[in-house]
């Protein structure tokens, strides 16, 4: 990003590569070799692209690195590849960054806003007004983790088995997200990260890069989850708007998002591309001022 004379920020480039760093972490307790290699390759690519803009680099990690027994060795490898020291955010810092990023530039109107961030390994909800954070909670529950617990969500058993897995997953999610209810009342919600963006793109038959600012209703979210549960993995990947690398975990992530919205008492959320990455950079810049 680049600072503008009026204090605003210009994003020079925004991109993502899904590497599934936490794949297999639940069973083994450690990051897997292939997952680390994929992530290091993506980090090296992004470091090169950022340096081409003359950027000062920053590197952060979230849920998978918080839980991995070999997090320190992976961080050392990342430093060798990129020259950047990795910061592992705790859940509170992750939620705060998501709130700052998702509400950047939003007009102040006094409405209490919830920012929902469904990741692969954790889900954060942060609430506040007029760009000021009031409370935030982070739970170790995300699209990858729920799909690993209920593998029939992944597209290998479409139809009845997938619906049964979804019912069991909803019950488990409801228990685990009970604490989110303490964040009410909420007047509106914003949803960030790959799960809501991809679902919104499927609803609009568009692309994740074009749906930021769209409103995703709970009705449309539920209908899209049902649609995914009916399809085998190959047909999911072919859906307009789908990011193929998310096809197996999208139903699980959608269930986490839907049940979180219900727990917060909202029936719609604005989908936002600005997320914890932007928020982290803004907070980092404020510390330097």
C-alpha cells in the first residue's frame, strides 16, 4: 500500500493464493511438508511482487501457526526465503486487524458493526462503532477444521451423506460459537476472507475480485450451501465464481459463517475484500507514527 497526501491509503496490488497451510494439522499437530512447500513458494512470489513496488515487507501468520509444533522451524524457513521475520498473531490481534481492515474508509454513522472473519483454522468476530473496536472474540473453528471433522462435507459423498454431515456440523458449530452471542446487539455485519467472497461470487456468477461490496443474505448463503452439498467435488469446482482450491472446504466454511450470523442475530452481511492484511498494515503504520 502507499500513503496519499490526504492520509488515505492506495492499495497498489491485492492478490491471494490458497496454500492450505493447516492441512493435516489436526491429526498430526505439525505442519505438513507439502503444505509448507506450497506456502513458501507463494510467499517467495509475493515477496518478489511487493519488492517490485518498492515496498517494505511484513509477514503475519494466524491459526495454523498458533497450533503447530513445528511453527518455529517453518518461520525460520520463511525468513530464509523472504528475508522477513514472521509475526504470529494471537486471536485477539487477528480479530482487531480484521475489524480495522474491513471498516477502513466506512462512513461513521454510530451503528454497531460486526466483522466476521471465517478462516481455515479459526473464526473471529469483532464489534465496534465508527471504526473503534469495542470487543473481539476468536475461536479455533474454521472451514478446514470443520471439513476435517466432517469429511462428507467435502464433495466426496454428495446428497444424503453430505446433508447428514451438514446437520451434525451445524450442531457442533452452534455449541462452539455460543460465546459469539455475548457480542450482541449488532446492527449490521461485514464478512471478510475467502469463504464469504467465494460464496458471494457463486451467487452472482461473478468472480471474487468483483463482489466486494455485495450483500450476502442468510437465505442466499443457506441456498448455496445446499447447492454445494448436492454436488460432487468436480462439479463444485466448475461452478461459476468458484475458486477451485476452495471447492472442498467451502460448504464447511459456509456453515460456520451461517451459524455465526444467526448467533449474532443478523440476516445479511456486506462482503468485504479489505481484511486483516490491510488492518494489520494500518495498525503497524499507526505504531510508527
